[in-house]
C-alpha cells in the first residue's frame, strides 16, 4: 500500500511501489486524462505535476512521490483560463498530447504569470505534438496570461491554376 496526495486528496493505492504514477492514475484510479505516449519520458503526453513541477508520470515510480502534492489534468476542471484559451484558439487536433501540454503550461503560468516568448518555448520544449499545434499552443498560453490575442493561424492561399493555352 502506498499513500499519495493527488489533486488535494489523500489516496491509498495497492500498486507496487515501483509502479510508475501513470499506471496508478489510469489503471487503479481510473484517471485517464494523462496519456501514455512513448512510455520512456520523451514525449510529455503523460505530464503531471509534483509540487508544481512537471514530471513524466510514465517514468516516475510512486515510491518517490509519497510526500509530493501531485496534480493531474483532472484538477483543471474544464474552465481553467488555459482550457478556455485552448478552446478559443482551436488548439487540439487529434488531442492526444494536449493534457500533457496543458499541465506543462499550467506549471509555467503558476510560476511565471507573464512569460516571454522564450519562457514559453523553454517550458513547452519537452512536450511533443505530432499534429504540429505548437503555434496555437503558444498563442493560447499568451492569451491565458493576459496578453492580447494574436491573429489566428491561417493557411497560405492556394496556388492559382495555370492558364489554359490559347486555342488557335
Ligand atoms: S508517455 Fe511519458 S513522456 Fe511519453
Ligand atoms: S494534437 Fe495530436 S498529437 Fe498533439
């Protein structure tokens, strides 16, 4: 038995102490917001927070988290300013990476409420998005931080079709 503090609540779990947090969240506690991507700490899909710092929950055993305040995507509740900005900026595509992206962004804004562009890039660099939503994530974080909204990302104009050859 291991006792953890998750989203402000004390929970006792039966998983072995060397079980990574992600498995406990998803399989034992039914908290499926944190996603399994690479499983080796490289993609960020499983990001949760421990004492406000992003961790890769796929790679951190619960035995080292017994005194930490663990925060997961479920804690944001749906109306967190980041989630509102995410929706407004149409950020998610397939959505698979997005809970991890949001948790890294939440950790950033909690410690740095007015991040610079470079701060955002540094804080988000460990979260991979195969759909390429990086620009929209950046814009949504700025908006949630209170910066004016930027113009939405638009596709470049389609090339014109070549003119038909004149008929003779
Ligand atoms: S699933 Fe944890 S970092 Fe990829
Ligand atoms: S939205 Fe598809 S992987 Fe990021």
